[in-house]
């Protein structure tokens, strides 16, 4: 089946546009409201540490609920089964590690950027490498997340895909620049409500259009093996192998949960460590209902179109299956809510990327090399860095759209980006927190090795991409540790309070 975009757009209708427009206006007004509180970089990046734990937790949920979740997860279930659901649940296993070992360091050190820890533990080069890897990852991530909803709106309303990308990028940039992380968090809370509500409505309508309702969706799915949750075929090239999914997602999700500035910032916006831990559990446990909901949507879509194949147009792109149903089957107003949910999915991730990249640029770059810079100039830079991040991310999405017909699975592209940039970064934090012998030169060499290994795997092997983070993170840690035994550090460092072995030595 060819993957060229299909022309399935119809008349979106004034009621749908009203619903969508009302949602976008509400987001802008929230940005304006919170702009009154942004008096310093502490406000802009940490919201003055006044965010309640439940809001920070829901914001973490929103950051994870991107357009990838809204479109690619149902597509996986529609085309196959539930084997990838296992991978979505694996991050729950990481949360206890985050709560017990990572959060105490971030809160105790009173940092703004997670990568400040890398300099305290290793050296300045490690900090700069960590920040650079994170920024590169976020630019590419933003491209994927902006591209998907633009593709959906192009499908539903027939709007030019490039215009859609520009509109979303500009709108998200405006309210993020205005309100800082406080606007990001509270708009994320609204976006989670809209997104989950839209998904529930979609599931109800799809199931209602299947003869026999949701019960028929389950019975048809069981008969066809659509609810298969594990594949025990021992083929390392098979992307749905159970053990491969578990290992791949466990190591792959280490970076988002332990070293992602956007997530770490949420933990720092709450008043204390106890609140940070609660926020972490909210963000972690949310994957259970979210994953079940979106995979159910995908299976329901399969049950609907399985008996109506004539409704699928020729030259149809798989990532458009949910938007296709929206334009074909949803009543006026409801389709607008569904598309608003898709916008919510994108914006709740993009705003986080913009603010967190700005935090890294301002804290790990400008303020690190100009420690005497006044607060006013730092805040001004933070806003301009947010604007620049929005421009670069939007530009990357426009480039991706021009090659859209060559991308088989946007979800696979996203995972490749995450594993390439995230695994070495996560490995540096593992070396820092869990070992005493690792030093700056070793950690930097380990990160370089991890990145190089993943690139070699991507271009010269046919191994499943889920093996990349296992090998990449493992390669970073092993190489970094061994290199630290050989390469001397520039000078001895006081590790008090910087590893799990030296926390009791902190003054």
C-alpha cells in the first residue's frame, strides 16, 4: 500500500471551526493571564515553585500525550495488535527509580537545569554535552509532533499542511513566551482534559457505529487476535518480540523520565520533595488508562473499517486513519472537539519543549558563562530563546512535511530520535549517580561512544530499533566507567551529596 497522503477532506463546517477556535482562544487567554506573574527567570522556568503536585503530574501526562499518542498508537492497534501496549506500560517500572534515586538529587541541589548536575558531578564539558544532546532531541521531537496534527487537519479540513504547521507553531510560541512554565503547566492540564475527553468521545462513536457496539468490537478483536499483547518469537529483527519491547522501552524511557529537562522542570516547580514524588507517580501511572484508551480506539477503528473497506480511499496513509473517521462519521461539533484534542496533544508537548530548551540555553549557556548577568537580561534572553526554539522546531516540521510521503511510520521515526539522543544522555546520569569511579573524561567518552554505536546500528544493521537504547545506554555506561579507570580527571572532585554512595557525606 502506498503511503502518499490521501485527499479525503470534506467541509469541516462552521460549528466544528467554532469549537476548535474556542479552544485555541482559551489557550491564548491563559497565556495572557499568566504573563502577569513572569517577573524573573525563577518564575519563567520554575513558576516560583508554587505549582500543586497534581497539576505538575497532569502536566507530565500532557507532555507525554503528544500527537504521536493520539494518532500513532491507534494506528498500531488498527494495523496490528496490542503487542506495543506492553512497551507503553514499561515506564511504570522506572518511576520507583526516579522517586528514590533521582528526585532527591535534583531537589537537594536546587538546580534550574538538570544538566547543572553533570557539571557538579563531572565537569563543564559534560554539562554542555548533556544540554546539546537534549536541545537536538527536542528540535527533532518538535518536528514530529507538529507534523502529525497538521497532517490530520489537512485530511479533515483540506487546509494546506504547511499553513497548519505554521499556525500551530506560532500560536504555541506566543502563549509559551507570554506565560512561561506556569502557562505551560496549566494549559497542559486543560489539554489533558480535552485530549482524554476527545479520545473517549471517539471511542464511543466508533463503537456505536459497529454492529453490536463495544461488545462486538471486543468479540471481533478476540477472534482476529487483535488483543494479542505479547509475541514470544525469538527473532531479534522482529519489532514486536515481548522481551525486546520490554528491554527496549525500559532503557529507551530512561532519558524522558530521568534526564529530560522538560520533565525535571515539573518536579522543580512544586514546593517540596514529597510533592515532586506525588507528581512523578501521577505521570507514571497515567500510562495505564491512556494506553488502554488509545489502543482501544485503534481496535474499534479496525472493527469499523473491516466491514466497510470501501470507505477507505485509494492511496491512503495509515497515520490518517483516525482523522479519516472524524471527517467521515462524526457529527458537527464533535469532530471539532476531536481535532481540538489533537491540537491539545501537540501543544501540550511543544510548549514544554520550547520552555525547557529556553531553560537550557539560558541556564547552561548564558548564565553559566555570565554569572553576574542581571535578572532582567536573563529573562529577556529566556523569552527570545523560546521564540527561536519555536522557529527552529516549526522549520524542522515544515522540512519533515516535504518528505512526508517517504516516512513509513512517524512513531518509528520518533523512537529513533529518542534512542539516538536520549540513551547516551541517560547513561551520563547513570554514571554520575550510581558510581563513584566515573569521571568527566570517561563520561564524555561514554556519551560519544553510545551515540556512535547507535548510528552504526541504524545504518549498518537490520536489528530492531528497540535494541538501540539497550546497546546505546549500556555502551555509554560501560565505556564511560572503563575509560574513567584509565583517563585521569583534570582535578579531584568533592562527591559529597552527588552519588548514592556519598549522600551521607553532604554537609
